[in-house]
C-alpha cells in the first residue's frame, strides 16, 4: 500500500471525527472502508464513508459508482449490528463497453460504530 498524503490522512481523521460526533449526538452510525482494490478503482485502500441512521454521508469509497449500495448496507449494519464485506467489480469487457480503459474490483468493509 502506498503511503497516504497528509491531505488523505486529514480527510480520514475528519470522517472519523464526524462519525464520532454523530454517535455522541445519539445517532446510529456505520463506517465503510475500502480494504482492497484491483485494477481500475476510483478510490484507494483506506478511503472511508461514514453514514448516519438518516442516510447522511461524509466521505467516499467510490466517487459515486457504488455509493448507493454501500449506504444501503451501512444502514443495514446500523440496524442489525452485523459487519459485512462487500465486493464490487467490473470486468474488462464491461469497462470497454462504457469507454473505460480496464475493469477493476473494490472490496469494502462496513461496520456499525459503537
């Protein structure tokens, strides 16, 4: 894994600080973290998305392409307390069909913040 820049570390800390503030305010919160990528991926390993029980979001795990599905799983994690690992992928053929250079995969871990 490549070292993160100071800006990336600050963004990561800000997301976790906001999530902690939501928890202190009594809200249910889940945090999604990119734990593995392969090929073309819009966000690097370590990227995070915090979601509160109302669906408010801070951060990003994909730049938008899988965010909706991750938010739904985060809301489910808030409700049932069970962590989950999500796998998303685009084959090279699918990527070429929409004008991308190559396919890729991203694995996201979602857990409720206690």
